């Protein structure tokens, strides 16, 4: 065997390391796929709405987005928009019709929203006055003081 210099040794090690790294990656992916937890049962839309709302109210928005994605198969942006609408007291932009990650078919069209005063009243009745103020500010551009006066003026 011929004498191998440092350059040849580096090339030889690289040629052996690339296939080894590839095989290690394949084995890790296979092992990751074999360790499966029990799938969560699918929720009906009303229960999904209730659970996501309670997570949002508890300040766990990321978990709410994860729940919506897992239960509906929506992408990250759509699930985020869904939870943002719930947080603001609006009907969700997209109602999940087909649960599951590979759910075929269309997503429901946006639902018509109640007027601002009605949504604010609902939020106040649920004890979510801060979210009502946030909703008014977001939809009208009012400053915080004006939005609070508006919310306080509604029964």
C-alpha cells in the first residue's frame, strides 16, 4: 500500500464519514417513527373551540395553536389566525370541517361576524373585559381610554 499523506487521509475519512452519517440519519428517523404515542381522539368543533379558548384564556396561545393544528390539519398560519380570532372574541376565520392531518376537502368559508357591540357584550358577560377592550381597539383604532369607555357603556 502506498504512503498516505495528510490530504489523502482527510479525503478517505470524508468518503467514509458521509455514508456513515447518512445511515445514522436513516436509523434515527426510523426509530423516531416507531416510537408513537397514542393518538389524541378527534374533538368535535364545539369542543375544539372550547378547549382552544380555555388555553388562550390561560395564556397558553402556543398550545392552543398546536391543538388546532393537530385536530384540524390546518397549517401554522391558518391555525394562528383561528386562535387569534378566538382571542379577540370573533368567530374563527376557518371552521375545521375535516379533522386529521391529511384531511381532504375544503375548509368552511368565513362565518359572518356579529356586530362589534354584540361581541363586546358577549366578552363582558364571560368576564373577559380586557379582551373586549382589545377587540374594540383592534377594530376601531380607538386608544385604550376610549375603548374602555365604550366597553363600560355597553350592558
